């Protein structure tokens, strides 16, 4: 392992930067080039008489396979063959969010392509050509919307010009539809126009007319995933499926308590085991997001490597390793939570202490939620091969663009010597925003001749994660005589690794609802030291704090004896845009529709209840109503979840619905019984028997409705998840009068 | 190490492996059949589900020596031919079931074993047969719908 060649950036800072990037506030993109709109698309000649219009760079599109003389390659995203086949390159990582279908649909819409003419391939990882090539923060659609539309529109404009020149008519008189240009009764397919279009000048992307929403023919309909057939026939799509000639298989063992170093290991014994090719210590650079110290074992099969790992004995130096104890942290937070205010003040708006004193009624509550793991079903893995002066990777990563510079820095090689091939990803959920497993595979490949596939065991994947942090909230709310919410106080107890900033996903920003909706709002914070790595987990921060905020609001409305829908709408207030993007009008619209669809206020059988919650995150406004029943033994059944979201216009209705359905299942699964605990720095859950992800029998019926407002389209991978837990807990209260204040629900005696 | 003869997707194959090696790793690493997935290694998630003489088994926890002489079917062998998919595969595509897709090979193999024995399964039948398969993305609602659709397709195919 070579020394790093760039300024060290702490793992903490790396994680914060990822969050900033995901929230669209990045100041220093790692491997990005700023998109110069004037240089958006530049024409470049290509050998063989074809044409390449490269994005950003002005060089031939590295993303496109070499175009033959018969193809029309208007830019790095599109290649049109003379047979009319339209090849569209998907630049983003497919992690289950459906982007490999959604991105090409956006291009095809502006191109006016017939969807059945379109073939999709994965683009090369080259942010200089494609711009952003990551999947996080539900940012894919909003951050690439204009870029992809223009890529399609420029190509369409050139095809129209080619047809107009052929017919000798004004381009303005031509229209397009279903991969063809039309003029009167005349029609020329894109395939027939390809050669001619290739000879024409490329229009400035800034001047190309984009479609009005009413002109859309493709977007908003129901499309099945472009790789579905490959998925259901078992084709080698995923990172873990990559196979190279002569490839060997590796495991990498790190200290079970994060931060431990290798003092010694029985390498000689391991090397003699059947099927083992090599075993060696990797010192690492001490960054959890890159390479921590450990022992690599390379073997002929994954199984041989796993078996050898069982016999590996490492003497760990744990002097600097984590000693974190969840049970101790819970105790300390409980003590701290007795204080109404914390060590630092985030927001002090109005006169909260006085308002609480003057309130007709006050409610105080203490909420606790757990650490959770990402547990994507495809364990972390990466294939790496050091050859011909470069290191090449086949990586199931959410941040292929960032991986280039991260890996180069970690391995001490120039970024030009790193090549990353993007594979399909067997579940992201935020875990693969970090590229530690890619760096590890690279560190092993630097020491071993030939291609190596590193695979983590499930136990490693579950215990060596960047966890969604747990947290604690000591809340007080005040109601006036009319039952109106007049004051809100929150002492938020969270964690810090660097002593200055909250851990990734463990912050509560000053703008968070209902800060801007109330006159008296006080938010203070106390941080407990922590070494356990934390990171973004599906809807970071929102995935936990929405439960607290929306549950406590329901406590308050119940204390006021008021209907929760009315109470929530009153807190939301008049329609207006708040800092951070929450639009109270859009919020009210989704709340009202969710209640309408769920039959809010109807009479329910004994033991049944409806619960409502709203949350705004990732630019999405979502309201959800849960219908549950709870029996005398606290056995919970979630019968139905109504999801109403406003994310602007929908790109793919099937994909968007699927994300919401999955968000409900994930949200319910996580709140129900999933919990990561650590003692003496060691995570106590190792596999699915201790981490009971929801099974099919407990799947609620999910109904999804979208309000397709005239706002820019935004992402849907995350924002449907945060309202799930509070909606279910509010429904439990409605059903049996029990207020859940600790997650997971198993902590309070519930089961499914 | 031992030379073993296996019958996989209708073909006889020979492989030289430690007889205790789980079938999963023989399929994936020795035979290049990577459609069967590694998820947990403890028969907890069902991602590695294959058929042995028609019965769904967890390949990650099945020593390869124990399936010698049995007919093994993997996801690569579920479709009758390259051009003709199994009705479940068709239904999975129509319902757009997959999100990340990683669990779906195992889901399909469990569902195929169910339909082979119970051509018109109730929801309770589906719950029982699919209980061993985790979908981390949460596609259960579509899985259930797709199983029912496939059952209908099979019934129509037989009556036609």
C-alpha cells in the first residue's frame, strides 16, 4: 500500500461531503467537472465518416463504443444505427431505483424515439464526459433532467434538419414522432436519416427547444425495467457475478472493533490451507471509507477463502479501537434527556421557555431510535485487476464517479491509471456511496498478480457497515386553550466522531419541520462520543427524525383532543415556500389526498386504527396513512398503507410506484424489528437470524398516488420512506391507545 | 478434492472440488453459473434457492456431495428455452417486479417449486412457500401478484 499522494481528508469529512452532494449543496465535487453549458455538446469528427458529439470535453465520446461508419452517434448518450436501432447509454448506477430505465426514457422523450426501438447499455465511468455518475440523495433525476433532455433534443434537432434538407423544406415545418421525421405525407425514419444527420452542424444545446410537458408521449406511463429479462434469467449483471479468466477469490478480515490494527496473524498456516494462493497483511490508511488494517486471503474459490478465514487467527492491537457500548449510550442519553436543553443551541426562535410555561397544556416525551445496518442483499464485493500499468475495477458502487479519485488516492496511483466498470448493484440504500470495498479490492490487487474478486461475508457486511445512527429526543410541546400548537422544544442527543460535528445522518438542521411553521421553536443538541462508523442510510436523518417529529405532533393533537389531519394542516399553515424547499401548499395537498384515499375518519373495528404522517425530504412531499390492527398480545398487522407523493411529473409510473411500495416495506421492516447494537466496540448482530428483515406474509397492501404538480421532477428512491414509521405508530395509538416511543417496535413488546 | 458428476439444468457436468463445498460455490465459482446468488451463507435469505429433484433447497448450505445423482435446476435452467420463458419469468417482467433484482432468482425458484405442486396457490400458500426468501427492496406485493398471474397463465395454457 503506497502512501497517499493528496491532502488527507478524514472519513468523517468524506461522509459529510457525500451528504452535501446528495442534498445538492456540494462545494467540492470529487471527480466532477463543472458543466459549461456553452460547451455542453461539441462536434468532433470520428474516423470512418461517422460523427461524435461529445459532452463537455470536445473529444470523441469515450462512453460510446466505437461507432462504425454506418452509425449516427450524435453524442455520448445516443447511437442510432441505419437499421433504426437507437442505442442509449445510461450513465448512472442502477441500484434498484430504476435509473437504467428512467434516464433513457428522458432522452427518448426529447428525441421522440419509439421506446421499442431503444436499446440501453451502461455507459463507461467517465465524469468528464457524462457529468454526475452517482446515485444518492434521490438526486439522479433532478440533477440530470436538463442534461438528458438536451442530449435528446439536440439529436432530434439534427435529424429534423437532415430530413428538411432532404425534402428541401423548412425545418420548422417538420415534426417528429415514433423515431421518424414527418412533413405532410412524407416520413423518414431516424435510421434512414442517420448518415445525413451526421454531416450537419450541431446546434447550441442552450438554444434547442425542449418539449412542453403537454407534448410528452413517453414520460409518465408504465414501463418495465430494461434489464428485467436478464434479471429473471440469471444473467451475470451484478458486481459479484463478474468473472475474468484466471480470476481468484479474496476475503479481507478487519478488526471486529473498528480501528484495531494487525499485530500478528498466522499467515504461514493459512497459506498452507487447501486452495489458498496467498495471505498477507494490509496496513491500510486508517480511513473507514478507504482501507482499514486487515488480512487478505486469496484462494481458488470463494468457499476456500471463506473456509481459510475461519482458521485465521489475528492478534489485534485494539488500543485505538472502538469500545462503543449501546447500552451505556442509552443510559447516558437517558440522563442527559432529563435536561430540557442541550450543550449547544441550534435554533432559538421566539420565546419557547416562556411560551411553554404559559401554555394551557404541555406534553413532554422522550423518544429513542436504534442504529440500523443497510444490509443490501448483495454483500459488498469488487473485482480488481492490476494490469498494463492500470488498476481496473468491476464495482457495484453508487458513486462510480467519486470512486475514481477515492481509489486513486487510497492506492497512491494517478487517477488516469484507474479504470472503473460500473455493474448493476444488488441494493444500495446508501451503503455503496462509500467505496471502501473498492479500495480494499484495489489494495489486494496491488499485491496479487491477476484478477481478484473480493467478497465480504454476510457477517462482515452487517457488522462493518456505516450505520444509520440511533438517537434520542427529549421533547416538549405547548398547546393554547384552543388546542393550537404554540411552542416546541427539542433537546436532541446524537453522536460525534470528530468532537465537532454530528455523525453522518445524525444531524438535525435548523430548517427541519416544524421550525419554520412555529413562532416559538427551540432546538438544542448534545453529542456523545462514538467510534462506530455512521453513514447515509435511505433518506438520511429523515428516516429517523420524521418518526419523532410526526409521532410527537400526533401526541400533541391527541392531547388537544383534535383531529390529527386538521391539526397537521393547521401547523403547516398558509401555502408558502419555506427555506430548504418545503412547500406548505404541496404538503397540504398530499395530506388531504392521503386522508381522502384512506377514508380518514371512517368507523373502524375494535383494535383497528388509522395513522397519518407527513414528511418532506429529498424535494419530495409525502403523506401516508396506515391502517393497522393490534391484538391483546400486541401482535401488529399493517393492513394497508396509502402513499401520496408530489415529486412533480413522473418519469416512469411503474418505477415510481415500485420505489414507494419498497419504501413502505423497508420503513415497516426497519421500525418493526431491526436493530444494530454494539458492546465493547463489536456489533452484536451478524446475520439475518438476528436482523429479521420483513417477509412476504407481513407485507401490507400499498396504494400509491401521485400529485403530478407543475414543479421540476425530483427523485423518489427515498422520500416515501420517512412517513412510514410515524404513520404506523400513530395508527397503533389510534387502535389501542399505546404511544410508541422506542424503536424498533419489538422493544415495546410488539410482534408481527 | 474429489471428482463429482452432477446433473445441472439437464446436462451432466464434472467438477473436481472438496465434497463439502456448498453447491452454491460450485455453481458460481467452478461452473460459472452465477445466476444463483450468495446472500447470507446460512439458509436465511433464500437468494441461493435452486431445485434438487424439483424441491427448493438453499444451495449455500447444501454440501455438493449430497446432491450427486439429483437433478439440479438453477435459474439459468428455469426457462424451457432461450426464446420461451417460464410463465413466472414472464409474469415477473410484466409486473415489473425487480428493483435491484438480486433476490429475484431465488424468489423465482421458490415460486416455481410452489406452482409445480400447487398450481392455483392461495395467498396463504404463497406466504408459506416464499417465507424463506428475503427481498431487501420490498417487492413482495408485486411478487404475490406475479405468482397469481403466472398461475393463471399456466391454467390457461393447460386448458387451451
